[in-house]
C-alpha cells in the first residue's frame, strides 16, 4: 500500500469512518489518480474540476455518485494532505428533490399477502410500519421493542446512529398478520 493511501486510511480510522465509507473514498481517490496517471499530491484544483466535468459530462454519473467523489476529494485534500486551497468550494451536485413512493392500503395488503411465512410477513410489516431499513430490521431484537412507550430502538442504524421510531399499535397485534 502506498504511503498516501495508508495515511488517508489512518485519517479515516481516527475519525471512526465506517468500513463502507473507507472503501468508497479510497476507490474514488484511486480512480481520480488513475485518470491523470499521477499521484493526487501533485494535482491542483484545476485538475479536480476537470475530473468532475469528466464524471458529469462523459461518465454521466448520478448526483449521489458525484457527491461521494466530491466528499472523498475534500477529505483527501483538507484532512490528509492539508492543502491550503479552499477545497470546501469543490462543487457538489444538487440532488433532485423527489417524493417517496407511497403504497395504497390495498397495495400494502397485496404485498404482505404474498409473503410465504408468518416470519417474513412480520418482518416486512414492522419495516413498513416503522420506516425501517432492511438492515435495521434484520438486527432487531425482541428487547428493542418497547410496547409500553410504543417505540422501537434501532441500534447502530445508518451512519452507526442509534434512534427510536414510533411503533404502530396494529403491529403489536399479530391477529392482523395471521388473517
């Protein structure tokens, strides 16, 4: 592993970045360096701009992908390389504002009826009713459900954050699930 890569990895670990973020940032920086066939240490803000235009116009990356690249570059130049330029001014793409898809009552019922087992149906009902991510639901324990306060404790969810979500009363009564 080259020294710059190791230094950036160490900087991310000192800040307790998730393993996923570490891998993603390192990939973005290695692709950036490969594009110019030079170390990022010798590249300037003009080259960063050129690379971002390449990703936007030629690779046609989505705003989320462009944001990850911009964040990785900002981290490399501001934290690891401690460059005096204003890397905060690196443009970040504006994400389009979209509304979530909200299923009708009949669509939700039809979807849940398609589940083969009570366990699958229960998990997906809890996910949908509480707005949980699948990964969060798979890590739930019975002790995370507080039926007195009507909340579910989500431990180490996205971004390694703990949070509480409201528990819908009908989820506690499994007679709806078994019908």
